């Protein structure tokens, strides 16, 4: 297992390099002139353009620009944006917002999604089960933008329970955006858990557990839940990797200065260094949490062995 | 053939006190598409030290009746009625909690497919030890020690080393031993073995059957053995009950039933397998299909497939095979069969 993890971690290095090259060339290929974009409508003197072009190696061929970038990277320097602010600072500023949002979203997935799924799976075809089926369908069908506005309107303005924008109120301000961001995955977790439990309840080993004279609670908790939760836990693990990539819509609607909104702005402004830095980081999160999922899988299911 | 270390002359049934009485047991499955009558009024009893074999084609209700006795059918869709008296107490009238406490120390069961019947995510030691932790409040350590003892007892080599292994790490025969260890953990009075050896190869089958018989001799438990294997029945069972379409159609000692069947269906079963005395005789499979349990034929459920059926003018009054249901009745000393013309069936095989 240790060797497997080490090998997988080593493998992330070429993958990350490849990803950054790809992102780099896409940014490079973007039409338009970043310096003009930076200046907006104001006229820029040719001298300034030249200084900036040289400073950012804008005239160099792609591979040379990438080489400069890599050299910086190995010294822990992700470069600067056109205003001279280090990309690392930007990440340090925006990433905590996205991490908090992710934590809140995952808590919702687990607390609401998992609980609803477990109860629905145990009491299939009950009133509650149907409620879960209908509500998850509705949640999945409504676009996240509409959900976000609905949540703001209902819980923010009408009921006044939660702030509707910004991060000034600390964790409290993350409740609504977290819920909205989690909604899709939450519905999926509920469905997945329900199906998985219903399936496991029919398994032969659950029949054995009954024949052993175990109390009903134990049959559910030890002999059904543990087995049923394997796919759910792995889904949530992979979802963390995806959520850490930032959520442009949620962050924009709730005015949270997170990594998703930052990269969106950076793309529009053609801030190459920012885009490459952040997107590469997103790729890393994604790969890393998928590795975590694979390890978790082996821990939860003894039949899985990596050698 | 395989060898069993059973006594040359198996004790002739009912040696000890009666452990289990099943009376007019019915099991239906209510489904949207209709009612499936899987068990239709079976009765039998089991004594200490007795081995009762239950025979019958696939779908005849053997497993369902066993699971009804264990109380592990999901109700609904299953509807169970009749009486199941374990040591005099009717299990169907007990509270769910009292019933649960009979499972394990009172009656216990092993299943056909040990791989799917064991939980893949727990070690075998944990699963065996669970019996002691739940029923006797044993500590983890104590439970594990007892699990190793049991694994020794069912002759799993290197038990102490393998106690932390998972089911998928064992061979089929060893897994079935783990199932057996779990089932006999609390020295049950009755063990129901539902096709315990079907998934195993012949040598391992014989070992597992030997093991069960040895355990029975040690503890005096009653054994209900569900199987398709007439050879096994012949060697290990005292009594046999033959099921067809959720009914018992014939019952008696193994010796009697095997030498001279009293029901055309039993006769068909005997003729359709290669082993058992009648060497040189041609194999004659029973024609036709087992009945659809959602629409069991009227009269004798076997009549559409029966070569000896009597219809119309051929039939004696009140004994027309397609109309009158033959009751299970005494047809010879110690023999019961559910056939209007059983007396004609008896004695035929002596040819
Ligand atoms: N949960 C259920 N719902 C509906 N019908 C069922 C259910 N369980 C069993 N049955 C039906 O009950 C009938 C008897 O099944 P059972 O498993 O007892 O047969 P069996 O004699 O054990 O056969 P086999 O030798 O193949 O194991 C079958 O027709 C089966 O389809
Ligand atoms: Mg069966």
C-alpha cells in the first residue's frame, strides 16, 4: 500500500507538468492583447507596451515563456500578474475562501444527503422515501443559479436567517452558498446511499446476520451501512477534489472572493500567470483527492489490494 | 463413492426428545403480480440427534420453509402462518425479540453459497466472534479466542493465524467451514443446513458432511439437511421428507423411502439420478416443468407430470387426480404419502 501511494504521488509530477503545459499553451493561444486589456479604454504609450512585453516575455516563443515559468516555479515563484502582484499572494488570498466553502458544502452533503439516503434506503417506498425521491429530482432539475437566487430570497431576505453575500460574518456567511453549492452533490449522495442500502439489504450476508440472531440495529449499522457507504464515501472524496476547484456561479452570486471567481476574472483579463497557477493547483487537488479516494477504498473494502 | 464415517446402522429416528414441531406451515409472497404460494401446509417434527433430509426439485419451497422456521423472511412480502414450535414454544406467537434470541443458541442455519453469505468487509474471526459478543456479552479478546477454538473445531488449518483473514482469502470448502463454525458457535439445539455442499467439489463435500455428522454426534443437535444429493441423504439422514410445490408429498425413514417409494414423484426422483441401488437401470428424468407457484394445478399438484395419474372414468370416486387433493396419509407402517394410489406405487420398485 505504501509503495502504491508513493508511486501514485510520483506519477502526479508528470501529470501536473503536462497539465501546466496544456494550460499554458491555451492561455498563450487566446486571441487579443493582454496589455490593451489591462489598460482598458485608456491609450497606452508604445514605450510602456514595450517594457511590459519584455518584462513578461510576451514576444518570446511559447517554449521559452514556459521555460521561464518553470524556472520560477522551482524557486517557489508562480510569477506575477500584470499589476505586479505575485500570483502566490492571490492564491493565498482566495484559496481559504474556497476551502471554507468546500468544507461547509461537504458537511451539508454528509449531514443531509447521507442521512436522507440512509433513512430512505431503510424504509423503501415509505412516505419519507418518496419525499427524498421527489425533492432530489427537483433539486437536480433546477439550475444552480436559480437555486442560489431562491435561497437568497427565502432564507436571506424573507426569513433573514443568513447573510446573502460576502464573507464579513465569518463562517455564518458560508451557510447559504455552501448549501447551494452542495445541492447537486447532496441529491446525488442521497440517491446513491438509498440505492446502495436497498441493494445491500437484500444481500446474502444480511440474511446471515439475521440468522445469527443479531439485533435489528446491529444488522443495519454493522452489516448494511458499512458495506453500503463504500461507494458514497468514495464519491464524496472525489467531490471534494472537484469542489476545491472553485465554483464560479456560487462565488459570484454570493460575492465570495474565492479561487473560482479569481480564475474567471483572470481568464477575461488574460492574466496568463494567474490562470496557469490556479488551474494547475485545481488539477493537483483533483488528482490528490482521487488518490485519497483510492486509498480509502482499500481501507474500507479488504478485497481491494494494490500491489 | 465418497466415504462417510457414520455408524453402520444409523439410529432409527426419534431417539431423543422432540425439538421442533412444524404444523401446517404456509408461506405466501404477496406481490403486485399476484400471490406466490411457496409453502402450502407442511408439517414435520425433529428430535434430538435426528437428521431429517428435505428433498425436492428447485423451487419446491425447501429454502423458504427453512427460512420461515428461522424467522428471517421479510414480512411483508412474505406471509407466514401455521405453527412452529421450538421446544414447545410457538415461534410465530413470540415477540420479535424472543424470536431473535432463539436464533443462534436455539436454531441456527448455514447457507449454500458461503462466499456471498459471509460479510466481505469483516474478518472471519470477527464474524464468528460476533456470536459471543452479541449473545453472551463476551469481550472482543474473549470472542476472538473462542473464534479460534471454533475454527480449530471445524478443522480449519492454522486457525490462530487465519482468524484475521477475510472471507475472500479462503477456499470454498474452508469458507463453508467458517459458516459452520459461526452456526454452531452457541451449540444450537437445531442446525438447518441449506444445501451446505452444493458449491463444493466431491471430496470437500464429503469432508463437510463428515464434519456435520461429527458435530451432531458431539452435541446431539437435530439436523435438517436440505439437499439435491440423494447419495448424501442415503448416507447421513435418518428420515426424509420429499417436497413438491410447497407440500410434503412423502415422508418416512430413508431406508424405506429409498428402497420403495410411495409417491410417483419420489419414484421419479429416484429414477432420475444415477446413484442409489438400481444399477444398470436406465435414467428417466421426470417429464415436464415444476409448477408455477402463482397458479398451482388443481387436485394433486403433480398430476400433469404424473405417469400414473387417473382421470375421468379411470379414477376411483372422490380420487380423481386432477380434481381431488390427495392428503398426506399413512400408507404403510411409518410411511406417509400424498397420493390417491400410493398402494399401487409401493412395491413396484422391488421388481
Ligand atoms: N422473496 C420472494 N418473493 C417471491 N417469491 C419468492 C421469494 N423467495 C422465494 N420465492 C419463491 O418461492 C419458491 C420456493 O423457493 P425456494 O427457494 O424455497 O426453493 P427451493 O426448494 O429451495 O429451490 P432450490 O433447490 O433451487 O434452492 C420459488 O418459486 C421462489 O421463486
Ligand atoms: Mg433453496
